[in-house]
C-alpha cells in the first residue's frame, strides 16, 4: 500500500482538500555535448477530489520528432501515469502540427482509493501536501517528473536519435513544483481585504458580457473548508473545485433573457473559519454561540465587494460553503442574516447544541438549503444539520430544504466512493436533485428525541431512504429574491 496515501488518510480526516497561477521560470541545466530535455511545466486543474495534473509540457534543446503515444513512460511524484496523448506544442502547450522543441504529454487523472478504508480522499499524484502543523494544504515543494524512454522505442532531438541501438536515454528528472500554471483560475480576479488587523484573500469571477446585459446580476459567495485556508486563493479555488461555479453547468441557472449569469466571490481565511481567536476550533463548547475571530472581517469583505460593484443585485446575494465554510455560512446567517437572500450550507459544522431557541426563531423565515451525507464521520449530521433542520421546521419555517445522501459518488471518477464528508461534490456536479417532504418532517418531530443537540432516535423520517422528493438546489437558489 502507498505509504503517502495512508498518511493522507490520517491527516485529512478532519480537514478538506485543497491550491498560484503564475508559472515560474524553468531552470535550464544543459549538459554539454548532448541534446536532451532541460525543462518542464505542469498544468494543474481542479477535479471533484481536488487538484490534479492532467498535462505536462517538456522542453528540449532542439526540435523533437519520431515519437508516438507509446514512446515515453512518465512518473509524477513517484506514481506511474498513463499517457493518453502526446504531441508537439508551442511554449504555452498549444498543439503544433510540425516538430517543435516542446512535447505535450496528456495524462489520465483519477481518484485514489485507500484500500484499507474503502473510499477515496483525494486524487492520484496530487500536487498538494497536507501540513499536519497548520491543518492546511499547500503546494508540494518537491513534485518530481521522471520521463523515460520505453524499451525498444526511439525518437529524435534534432538529428540526435535516442533508443533503437542509438544513444542511450538517461531518465529526465525535473521538479515540477518549480514551474506550474493553473489555467482555470486565470480569469478570476484576485485581491485581498484587510480590516481589524486581519487580511483575507479574495477571488471573484465575472461572467462575460454581464456588465452590459439587461439588468443587475446575482452574487454567489463560497466559503471554503479547513484544508483550504492560508494565503494562496488558488488553494481555495481548486481544493473543492470551486471553479465549477464559473462553468456553464452551474451558471446556466442564473442566465435569463436579460442576464448573462452570476458573479462569484470566494474568500480565504488565514487559518480556519471556526478559529475562536487562538487557532483552535470553537466547536468544543456547549450552549453558547460558536463565535469566530473572522466574523466581522468576512462580513466587511463581502460588503466591500458588493459596494464596489454596482451591477450586483443586492436582492440576490447567496452565501454557502462546506464544513468549516458551512459553519461560517450558518454564522453569517445568525449574525448578519438580513444582508443575504439565501443560504446553502454543506456538511455544516455549527453544532446544534450551540443554537438556542431564540436563534432558531430568528432565522426560521430565511431561505435555506442544507446538503449533507448520511455517512459523514467528520461532521455528524445528526448533531448538526439534521437536528437544526427538524427544529426549524417545527418552528414554522416555510422555505427550508434538505438533501441527505447515503454516500458520495461523483462524476469525474464514477466508480469511486469518496469519504462521506465530501458532500460538496454533489453541489459542484449539479447532482442535488432530491429533498425531503417538509410536511412529513413536521409530522415526525414529535417522534424524535434531541439530546444535547443530537438526534438520538433511530426510526426517523429524515434518512436518505426518504429523501426522494424532486428538488434542484441550484435552480431553487437562483429563484430566491428578497423582494
């Protein structure tokens, strides 16, 4: 078994996945008297399990020819990769018809399953490293490429031929951590916001043509999980595939005859949203509000973005997030709820035992859609979203919805089951299409028992088996308006 995957399983259990766009200058170490490869660059992309490397561009000292899909063998981070296409490119990786000094290698990407656990917690050969001291992900400082020539194969660099009883090819090794690009996030505007001596990172997406369409446009806000904190907003954008919010599959719900789509704002905290002020989690209390050191600065960062964009429809501001970000979504609702139009907390970690009856009464008329997976062992839905959902419905809520899945199975690698905490996968894949019948939830309230904020009865209506009423979360969200 891969020791690195076992380590990730232990370290990632209470944190989430997660990744700078600017490529770094290739270090050119040219051996004398030879013509070989001397530089490389990796292309990083976000997937439902986190970031992966689907393409590598290798630079040679002369034009490369005479190769095909079976010529090379590739490893990244010591993992053998399957080549699905290979071709000459320009310096930016664009395919070229004739020979060039650059070779593009397209690679299969897939989730990695930890056999001892039976589910996936990430992708094969991830360019991320989890830092056990900070509880966050960062770019790997050493991500080695090994480019080999397969036995019996040959190719040319200029007039110099390698293989086939010609010159022996020596494995080309290069640290790809020295040079990478993230094309998906280049269209996002990145800045920072500082208040109360705290600086948050921001990234915003603007749909094409939105500033000249027929009206003001909605804003969708995303708050990341614990593993995506730090000072590199690409960690946030790729860690949970937040870039999906900018793609047609989600944007289509916000497009109309007059409007071109929704603005998207992602905000990154230096540590985690559940930080009580000393880099420790605020969830170990009972009967008190779970306050965050980032409450005021986050709210001001959001208001600042809205104030500086006159095209945002302030009657259509939606906020959501996963895990830590799900907690912060709930916190925004409890502390600043009237500013927002609707909330979509995913595997949220605001413990129900810390939500008073007054707090329930104060938000029961808000527009909310919960998403969680029944097999989440990181954030127990019975102690968080399920208990709170029951209480909101019993208090008379009219526009609160809930999707509870049994497991997490996505679309990028549909044969893989993810750990139960990864319910955000369904949101970014537009797979949230079922909900509970609220009339049955209300009727079931007298049959359940909530003790210390947790539903302890077992024969409850709110189980995945009963989550079968039609309901599309993104369609619902796009339809919400204050007036």
